[in-house]
């Protein structure tokens, strides 16, 4: 195994540097072909997103892949990489495997647990496969990478809680209503966060969006995005009782929804619950509404507290996720090392068996007087000696599988016993 990774991400490089090193999707196929045609490079993967640019490679044994990969990046971007040296990180061998597992599991993301990165890694994998750049150990590592990412999602809650205001609104709505299917959403105003919250609620099963804005044309434009309906602002309160979820984000300096208006809407609903989401600054909805039965009001600070609490929960879950990653790295290393070990053990056995047979042949004349049973005894004796001699080095090789010193031990035993590569 000879793996190498060179990259930069949102932690090591500012956006203008990441933009400079970005490899556009339209150029990925040609770039992968260029990379894998370079001397000593067997396989390649390029992961280029807004938050990271990483080039992974599997190289021939004994080849130092780092200068080759650096030259590839310099040639692709027509620049001297020395100006960007401080932004790069480099990994080798099992550190490459650990990094790929962490990236795909969203443990290295700007927001821990975000789901987009796994899809990005999968797209990078498909592009590399299509370009014929994956066909060996790096390919095997990437297949296991997807298994690890799924295991992290399945066995931890690292991605289970909302870490944006708009997703937090959906999470709270589910706690209030359980199933959001068929719930009616009212959007007052046309703020970006209101738009995002409405989109997430719709994707979670809500059935209709009614939009109201003091400028009716803007209400119609936003309603069109949701395939919803625009309500004239003066008709808002006469229809408010239809809303299960009310999202307000206006620039009004006074309350858009007052307590008495909410009371009338709740009475008309026969006190079925209403979830009020106030994203306005200043606040759009009278805070005293929260004291009414079946009224649930959250403002931007409340949603922010939910987000912060969820981030802390993700950080706690990330500890378990990191343990899973390390466990899977060791499994992967043992698998690769075990497979690489077989040729060495076979070569040792063949070498010693050849010596045994050669020595028996050399003493054939002196052994010719022995009968068949005695010859079988000599054969068993020499085989037993061979097995005892090999038992020590083979056991040590097997015991060291997955350990950092395993590769060096294999080379040492090959050298001691004169086994060719």
C-alpha cells in the first residue's frame, strides 16, 4: 500500500485560496486522466468543493507520490505552489484512510454532521471511476469509506439534530404536531429565513403555503416559488385561523400579530394548536401570545438557542463517531496488510521448501540405502524442521498485521531470509 493525499480546506485556507485551487467539475475527467498518467501514480481521486480541494493517489511501491501530486496541481493551475504552501496538509498511508473516513462521515465539515459532504464524495468517486482512475487499493478504501459513513449515521446522532434556524423551525414543528403532513403554512413578509423555513416545512409534508406582504406583488412572487397562494395583507387576519404554522419576518417596528388577533384565530380553530415562528427583528409577534393555550411561539433567539444546543449534542456524538472511524481504520489496515502478507508467507515457504528439496537431492546417493518407510521418516523430519523454523517469523508477521511497524517488519524478514520482492 502506498497512499498519499494533498489538500486544503475551510480550516487551513481562506476562500480566495480555495477558489484558486478549485478544479471545476467540467475539467475533472481530464484532470484525473492527467494525474493517473504521471509516473508512478496508479489511481487518483479529486474532491473539489466550496470548502475543500483534495487530491488522493495510490502510487507504485517505493514511489514518493508527494512531488508528483504537487507537480500535477501546479501544472493544472499554471502556478507555483510555493506561494500557497502554508495552506496545504499532506497525509500518507493509514492517515489517508482515516482522513477519508472522517470527511465522508462529516466529522471534518464546517458544520459537523451535515449530510452534503457524503454526496460530494460519492460524486467524486463516480467521476474517478468513469475516468478509469480507480481500480486498486484506493478504490477499495473508498468503498469502505461509504460503509463507515453509513455506520456513523446509523450508530450515532451526529447528524440527527437541526443546526440552522430554518431546520430548527421544522424540528420544533414536529415536536408540536408530530406529523407535518397536510399542515397549512402562513408566511408573513418575504425574508430569506422565512423562505428557507417554509421550504423545509414543505419538504417535511406541509401541504399549502399562503403568503402575505404589504406589497402584494412580492407576496405573489414568493407564493409562486412554493406553488402557493398570495393573500392581500388586509385579509390576513380574517383568514389566520386556517394556519397551523405562521412564519413572520417583516421590517415592521410594531407587532404584526397581537394577542387579541391570536386569541380570535385560536377560538375559530376550536383551540387546535398553532406554531408561531417569529424571525423578525424587531419582533413581529406579541410575546404574550406564548401564554395562550395551544399557542407555541418561538422568536429568533429561541431558535438560536435550539441550534446551539443541537450543535453541542452533535459535538458529543462526534466523540462516538471518531471512535467508529478509528476502529474502521484498524480494520481496513488489517485487511490490506493481511492481503499483502500472503505473498510474503508463500515466498518464505517456497524458498525453504526449495532448500529442503535441494538438500535431499544432494544427499540422495547417501540415502538410497533407506527403505520407503525410512525415506518417509526423513521427509517428515525435514518438513517438521522447516515448519518450526518458519513458525517464528510467520507468527510475528501475522501478529503485526495492522500495526504501524508491519510494513518495515515484512521488509526486514524478506531481507533476512533473502526473499525477493
